[in-house]
């Protein structure tokens, strides 16, 4: 999901994640990392950072099946989604590719 705007409305966020606005409000209360700004009318305005944090929470709760407490603990530990490789994994994958390419080169 590519984010381009500075602020997103409640409707836009709930649409992005295909959830009700009430769930967004609930997660906002439960997770301190969600801190939307509010305009003069009191409407929530979510930043790109809020959206990324929602992605993490959504992944933990909806996809991986964590409880809210479990999700909070994972976030405190610095949780990163499994499909997001860390730097060490990338380096080892590149080294493996290099070895395979060198083997192919030797056979030519």
C-alpha cells in the first residue's frame, strides 16, 4: 500500500483495512502508538505513521491471531512482519545468490 497524503480521514483508514470505524477508534484507545490529530470539528486525521502502525496491529491481530495483549507485547519487542526481511536475511540471501551465480559462471 503506497501512502501519498499527509492526513487520512477515519473513512479512508477504515476503507484501507476493510474494517468498521468503531474498530479503528477501539484500537486507537488500546494502542498508544496510534495518535491521530483532530481538526476543529473533532474529526480524526491519521498520519502515514499511524497508518503504518495500523498495518502492524492489523497483521498481529487479524492475520496472525494475537490477542490485544499479545499484540501489545509484540509491538514492545519491536515486531516486524515476517514478509518484511531484516537486513541480516537480505545479506545472507544475496551471498547465496552470489555463490550460485559463481557456480554458473564456472560451468560456462
